[in-house]
């Protein structure tokens, strides 16, 4: 989100300097660790967009990766190179929809990601409460995925159906985003 804020500021400045309207739509992860939270960087992006009159969509889920449908994860885990990820994918698919929306997807190799980060004593109580019911065997494997997990959208783009995306996107964020883009065309 920090790089995105700088890019939005640059686009706004360039348009203003050229005396033309800003032609952009901004989408940002919310970085929300529980329902209703918006991370500080996402809030800064939202304010920058509001001030610059740029349409902006802050995702309800923690990150774009949280919108990946079940069958996309299952197809990925079934690939020969990813069979070791199958237990984590199975555990991910057992999360409640709210837990899944706010699960820290990225950062497998980084210390303190996934459910282990939520279990730390300095994690916010609302985040700990959200994941409190996750069984111990799932906690052990829910350590987050590699940082380029978003590539599943590109590699398996043909796989997710509209129905699968709608099921995963319980709040209609993706349809709202399409509507914003259509309005700006």
C-alpha cells in the first residue's frame, strides 16, 4: 500500500500539471485483521483518492489473495509441485468465511505469519478472537502461503467461475469494483 499511495499521488500530480482529469481507479488491500478494520496504509490511500477525486475501492477482505476461490486453491494444491501444500489448503478451506476473509495469506517464509502470528500475545484481541476456534491441527499448518500466491489468479484464471468468485466474495466487492470501472469508462 505505501508504493500505491505514492503512485496515486504521482498520477494525480501529473494530471493536475497537464490540466486534465485523472483517469484512474484505485484498488487496495484493506490489510484488515478482523471484520470492519481498515489498515492505516489503506486508510491513507483512501484519503489520498478522496482528496484527489479518484474513485477508490478498499477491499473488505484482508488482501486480494483472500478472494481466491476454493477450487482455485484445490487445483493449485493438486499440481505435482504443490502437493506439500495440500494440508494447508485443506485447513484453509475449513476456516469460516470471516476467518478466511482475514487470514494472513502471504508470508510463509517470514517469521510470525499465518495463525502463529495471531497466537502471539501482542496480536490484537479481536484478531485472536476471530481465529480462536481454529483446531490445533489446523493451526500447525496455517502458516501462510508464499508471497506470490496472487499468481494463482493468472495461472488458473480460466478456472474460477463467476459463481465461485461470488461465493468467496460475500460482500460483493468484485462486482462493485467492476461497476466503478464501468462508470469511469
